[in-house]
C-alpha cells in the first residue's frame, strides 16, 4: 500500500514537468514543420530543405506529443477526454489525407545523377526525377558549399509531356557552366555565378 502511494506521489510530482516537456516538444516540432514548408526558396540551406521531406513524420510526432501533453497534464477527465478525442479525430484523418496528397504531388523524387563541378568539391549538380500526374519530370539543381552551409538553386525543369522534352543528358562543360540536352536535341546552357546562383532558369514542357 505504501509503495502504491509512493507511486502515485511520484506520478503527481512529475506530471507537470512531463506535460511541459511534451508540450515544448510539440511546439518545436510544429516550428520545424513551418520552417520545412517555407524552405523551398532559391538558395535555401540543404539542411533546412531536409525538414521539408520529413514534414509528415514531424507532424505525426507533433500530434503524439501534443496528445501526450494533454493526457498527462490535465487532471480533469471531463476536459482531457474530449480534447484528446478532438485531437485524434481531426489530426489523424488530416495527416492521412496529407500523406496521400504528398505521395501523389509532393514526393521529393529520386536522385538519378550527382556530379561535382570540374576541379571543385564545393559545387555539384543534382538531377532528380519525379512525376507529375502521368508524365515524368526532371529537375536539375546546383548545390553550392559544404555542409552544414550548403545551399541549393534550381537550374532546369523538364516535363516529359512530349518525348522531345525529356531530359537526355546533363553535364558540366566548365566549373561554372552546365549543359542540358533534351531528347529532341535542344541544348540549354546555364552559367553559374561565383555564389552558386544560375544566371537563368530553364523550363521545358
């Protein structure tokens, strides 16, 4: 009986700190989600861009942390149970829908090529293949710098809605120049400024 009472006392003692820790974790995770969703701009840190790809995982963790904070922090069951029910009834379907939408429209794609610039280890081009509806899409990026300060810029977008628009080759022709060739034989060259920003963005299809 004494051991049970001690257990109850310990639980009561750590209830508030535990709830505060869970709530803080939820707030941090939500902040990371916001940063990830806003990280698509040109020249964004690659480290921050990684948050964008983990948004759904972070959202599930945030929901779990917030639910835990409510369960642990609220003593009154008349408030705790309805609030948890609302969180789960609203949160779970929303995240499931978000997972479905992300799988169709927001996938990060597959890196099909990574090549460092000639004579440089702080600059590389990356080609990512994904899909838009039924058409394949190729996105070409230039990465400038080294982790954790590496940044990314968009160089080209090729929508394979027609075979001639498909990207067939991407290569460095100089440490500051990228050449992109389509299946139709069109050649596009882009110059990279010293800071890593391309002088123009190529969009085909």
